């Protein structure tokens, strides 16, 4: 098929959009050269190998349909579906729900947005293949904030996810459905993503367990990105043991993911049931001092820390003053990162690894007529990111990235003295539906997306009918310590009565 002819007007419009003019000679050179080059482009489009979907071994899958509100009172599920894996394995009999940004070949995924409604991936995400290899069954695609750009669970194109403890309150986001859906009997485990707290916030507000692993421990291939340097994906569940099991399955090196370097994988359930004798926990003072911090949240978390002390842990207060504003600089990274991503039609710019051309094509074809429907948070990030790019020409993004090592060093020094740091997951309980989310909501979660340290949120109390989360932070790739401490607490306390 011959390539589409390129008009002079089209060429000149591209030049103007890129801030240059073309003289007659330059224009003539371009018009002479383009037909031959575009023939090569057409050949790439026809002949280049597409990544092959990992469906050949597991053909038992059904796209399913959206449940009714009676079937899904929390609005946590966007699609009941089915993808069955191997006949045996660590996850045999486990039913998994995926955040709507995780790709499963043949099953629609929209990222909670209007723009991607109707997009059907050609490939399984790497973690999906790993779960299927271990006998899991994918049973649902779960609601999420619009393009994952909010923390309250209220901005999805499909409507807000409701809190399972009180539907007048938010579930937390952006992995809202991944938290709330765990209150349904037919979903055993879920997958969330986290760029500023989006696994740990819904875990805290819904009263479930969730881990943001060390940056790069779990491959992100086949999951919709915000910024490749901030992307984390991880498991959520009803118990620490379940979350540790799922991490064992999905963690590890993926040659297709350029986010990863060395990826030491450990036995994440090995420490479950071990004593806390000699475990040192630093109680982070500044984690209790954010604007809007609720006294009952602080009190509940301190009470949980006292329980850990009774089990043998040595707990003492530690101060890291930089923690007060450690979340502030990540806005520049996320905003400009999202603007860059949108400018590439979500194709991203890894320079290596596996690309998803179908996703880029679908976004590019629909963004013009659908963008106006997107949530205010999406529009805010795109305006902010592009404004920063235009005014500072990439300088702010670069400087913000360079700040990450500085902030990480403060936590690293504290973790030389302590096995874990403890603080509230969020300074406040779930917000009422319609309440604006304050920036301080991510004051304890977002810093560790920037530094890459692993963090576990476990429910530790219920106050005024709503859950409270305790967050633990450890050294890079020391997830077993998180599970050891979290499991010890979980086994000794009924958090809903604590």
C-alpha cells in the first residue's frame, strides 16, 4: 500500500508547531525525500513483529461484562472477567482482581479514563503471566482514579469507589477498587499501583494490607505508567501472609522492563511467625505532625507501636526533619512526567524494553475528542506539567530528580540504626465523599515513591467507624522484615476492636 501523500500545508503546520520556519529550498528537499522515507514507515507498520500475547498456554479467558450496582454495591469492579492459568501452583484457587491499568490480553482496560474506554490490550502484563503460571485466576478489572492521578478514589470515569465501612466516605486511591473489592467474598487478592501512595492509601482507608515494594522489585511491563522513575506495582490482600505470597510470585527480573537493575528476590514468607525480639523500630516523629493530622489516627498508631513493643520490638522516637517536606518536590516529577507521557500518546520513552504500540495508537486516535471529559485532576496535571516544561525547559524536572538521592540518604541513615520506621499511613482517616483531598494526605506515602524504599500498610484500628493504617518502611529489598513485623502485629490484635 502506498503511503499517504503529505501536503505542503501539513509540513508547514508541523514546522510552526515546532518553532521553526522552512525556506523554499528546505521545503523542496523535504517534499522530495518524504515519500521514500514514508514508504519505509508503512513497511514497518505492516511487517514489524508485534509483541506476542502470552495467551497460547492459557486460552481459557472471557472478557466478561460490567456488573450491576446490585452485584457491586461499592462500585469497585469495572468488569467481571475470567483468565484461568496453570492447573497447579502457589496461587491455585486464588482469585485475583487487577487495577484497570494492568493489561490482560483480550480484556478491556481503560485506566479509569474516558479516553481509553474500548481499548483492548494485545498482551498480558508480565505480572499477569507470572500469576497465571502459578495457577491464579483473574476474575475482575477494578475501578481506579482517572489515569491514577488522585488519591481519594473519587475521580474515575465510572464514578467513585465507595468505602466498604461507610459508603458516605472515600475508599482512597488511586487503586480504589483494589482496596474495596477485597470486601467481596469472591476476590482473594488484588493488584494496585503506587506513584504517590496509591496502594497504601486505599489499604489504609479500606482496612486491608498493601505493599509498595522496593522500586524495581516487581516488573511494570504491561502496566499503564505515570512516570517511569516513580512507577511501582504491588499486591493487596486481607492478610500479611496473602500479600507476601503474591509478592513471591510477581517479584523478579524482567528483561523487558528498563526500570529494573539488580533485583534480589527473597522468600517473603520466611519470617512469618518469627519473634520480634531484638527488632528495632524508629517511630518517625514528623510522620505524626502533618497539617490536618487527626489525633485519633496518631493515638491508634502509637497504640499499635506499643503492641509491637510488648512482642519484643525496641521502639523509640526518631526525628528526620526533611520528612516534613519530602513529598513536596515529587509534584514536579509526576506532573512533567505525565505531560511527557501524554505527549508520546502513552508510548513512553524507555529507549529499551517492550513497547505497547496499540495503546499509543488508541490514545492518539481518541484523545482529541475525549480529553474534555477527563477528571479535573488529569487536566490539572497536564496544565501544570506543560507549564513547568514551557517555563523551565526541563530544568525543574531534572533538579527534582536529583533531589531524590538527598532525601533518600536521610532515611538510609535512620535505617542504619533501625530495622524499620513506623508512622501513620495517612495522617487522617477516609475523607467524606466530595471533600477536597489535602496535599498532606500523601505526606507519609509519597516520599517513599521518590526514594524507592518499600512500605507496608496494615490496618491497626477502627475509629469512628473508619479504619486507621500503620505504615512500616524498611531498607531496600528488605520486604521480609516488613512482613515479619506486620504479621506479628496482625496475629496479636483484632484491629477492628483495637
